[in-house]
């Protein structure tokens, strides 16, 4: 296994991680910004007010994107197995 092969597999793994975590992270960011703006406008600094909507939003996005996530992981695993069998 050469350095170029390791870099290619590492790059692909990072892209898969970004594709899987990206939607949930974006939703958490948007909900956090909206809740922070509401808290700033109402001068309420309750921590659970920021935590609960983020968890619920991330959970909903997780359920919606679960088929995409499974398909992406299966594709990456098959590609990696094919590389291992083929000797990279």
C-alpha cells in the first residue's frame, strides 16, 4: 500500500463523514442561531430552551436522512472492499 492509496482512502472517508454529518450539523446550527436570536430579543437565557429544539431537529433530520446515510455507508464499504480485494 503506497502513500497515495492511503491519502485517497482517507480523503474518501472524510468526504463520507462530511456527507453523513453535514445535514445534521447544518440543522443544529440554524436552530441554534434562531433560538439565540429569540433569546437575545426576549432576554431569556434558559439553557434548555436552546438544547431541546436542537436535539429534536437533529433527530428529525437523522430519521429523514437515514436511508441516504445507510446507502452512502454501504457504497463506501463496498468500494473499500473492492480496493482491498483488487490490491488497491
